[in-house]
C-alpha cells in the first residue's frame, strides 16, 4: 500500500509585470494579450500553498481592475516601481527568503541571475516562469525549475473602440474552454 505524501511548501510568486507583458506582446504582436492569472497561478503552485503574490509594475498607469483582482483572488498586491522592477523585486525576494520554501519569479530577464544564485545559496528553491523565446538561457539554467508560459496562460483584451466579442480569448474573466460533445 502506497502512502500519500503531504507537501507543505510555502511559495511566493513575484511578477516583473513589464517584462512579462513585453514578452507576450513581442511574441503575439497584440498589445491586448495579457497573462491569465487564474490559469497560471494554480499551475505554478501545483499542490503547494501560496504565501505571497506581488506584481511589480513600472509607471503610474496601473490597472485598478488588476490590483483588485489579484487582491480578491490571491491576497496579492501590485507594487508600482519608479523605473524598473529589478531592484524592488530583488529586495522583496531577499526579505521573503527566510519565510518561504520557494520563490517563483515571472520574468525572463538576465538581471535576475545573481538574485537566483543568492536565493539558492540561502536554501530557497527558485523557479522561473516566462515566455521561452524571450528568456535568458543562463537564467533558465540557474533556476531549480523552469515553467514555460504558453498560449493557455494568456488571454486577449478586446480592442478599444470595438464591441466586446464573446470568445474564449476575449472574456474577462477568462473561462476555461469546455469540450463540446458532438
């Protein structure tokens, strides 16, 4: 008889919003394509618990909808950054290092290589989630695990000035595709 293994890892998810958005937009060519947190967060966590979710975003124009949604669904927060997310994300990661078992960084930016090395030296499992085509190979190699962000992990906002279409790619909140029975 096989015994069930109980996993009680605590995970922090730190998102470099500008990096992920630019990566998605460069891949798809559509500035309305966004990360679907309802799809990706459960996949990143697996059977582990979410300790913290922080979305770092450069600039002052941060979506109130995104802030509210992350807070309501994940007790997450959006942190505005003066220039880039690199330094604020690094500071928060180091502050959380002694409080979590794993940190998932959503970014493909090679600026995080030293952070990954430092966190690992402190015994933290470090995972990277990003768009493969725009991610530093060295960053992937340094991480303990790599999650590729795929088409299933994003959705498209309707274009401004156009009526909202009822399709799986433009719904908010995005809904999972249901198999049709024929």
